[in-house]
């Protein structure tokens, strides 16, 4: 990767986040290309497999680490293992994601396996965005796996976003919550053409007073297919709420399969699921303001996913 491309990627991060401050690791076409650790966030390469270890020292506050991945060539099959060790009493932001630009005929694929070990009283906000583009016939495939292990009174907020351009996605997420831990998970997805997206989420509320909140919002267009299968398992006195809302358009297919399981008499678990088309009254109202039907649909979809 050239110095110019690295600079452009850093500038892109700055445009999104407002600054490039703290630790970062840039990966391009299956190789690490640029890295920076901070005094409190240390990034090291794994010795036995591709990937990195990100170690956040205890009591680290108000710092950010960026770990973007880009693929610009066809025929790439990138597999990476990233482990995050979040020290006690820390409060950090982690910005991740993958962008694939494929103009060729061969498939380009990135599979990222992220495992989090969140210490006592630690707090993290994790943002992961996936995007694909390109004029070629080659497919763009992203298969993220996320495992979250949360110790006592820790807090984790996760935003997973995939808006367009990815032909196929299989997302696997597992969470294990200790005593007093709280996990807030938001998933936003849009598929179009013949794309497919499957998301499996399994959350084990193992600790007393642990809390889980999952909100999924998705839009399926054209002939795309979506399957969302979250499972909340209450093994202690805990609370969980799972909400799945989808807009279906054209000839798309959507399956929403929320599942709840209580293994303790004081577990309180609720799930909601809704799938429907765009409201005709909303379309008509926007069209009275001079928007075309297509423009009105875009406004509604963007507002729904915001």
C-alpha cells in the first residue's frame, strides 16, 4: 500500500471521527500496513496466526483505537483474528470496519474474528461499519464473528452497520455477561439486488443483575434475503429486551426469529418483532412536498436506519 493511500485512509478516518488521535492499525489486502500504539493502548501482532492483540491498560480514559480494513483487489480471501483486552475501570472507543472495492471478476472476502475481554467496571463503545462497491462481477463477501466476555459491572455498547454493496454476509455474535454487566447492541442493515445477510446472535446472561438490549433495524430491497436470529438466555436474575424491525420492499424476503430462554425464575426477557412495507400515508405526505415516489422512499428508509 502506497504512502499516499495510507494518508488518504487516515484522512478518511479523520473525516468520519473528527480526528486521528490515539492508537490505530491499518490493514489492506490481507496485510498490515501501518500501526501506532499509544501510551495506554498497545497493539501487537499475533505470532501464531494473522491478527493483532489490542491491550488497553487499566484506568485508561477517553482514548480511541481505530482498526480499519480495506480490500481493493479481486481474489483476496482475508482471515484475521483480533483480540481486545480491556483493563479494569477503563473507558475507550473502538472504531472498526471493512471496505471492499472490487472491480474484477474474482471474489474478494474478509472474515474478521474479534474477541473482547472486558474487565471489571470497564466501559467500551465499539463501532463496526461494512461497505462494498465496485463495477466488476466479482462478489464482495464479509463474514464478521464477534465474541464478548464481560466481567462484573462492565458496560459495552456495540453498533454494527452494513448499508450497501456487500453480496453476502454471515454474522456470528456471542456474548457472555457477568454480574451487573450491561450490553447494548444495535444492528442496522440494508440489502439490495440479490444480496443475502444472515445474523445469528447468542447472548448468555450469566451474572446477577446483568442487562441486555438488542435493537435490529433493517431494510430489504429488490430480491435480497435477510435472516436475523437473536437468542437471549437468562441464567440468573437478569433483564433482556430484543427488538427486531424490518421494512420489506419489492421481491425481498425477510425472516426475523427472536428467541428467548429463561433458566432462572427471576429472569425477565422480552422480545418484539415486526416486518412490514413502507406506509402509504407517509409516502403520500412526502410526495405532496414535491418528492417523487423514489425520493420519498429514500427519505423514509434513511430515517428508519438513522
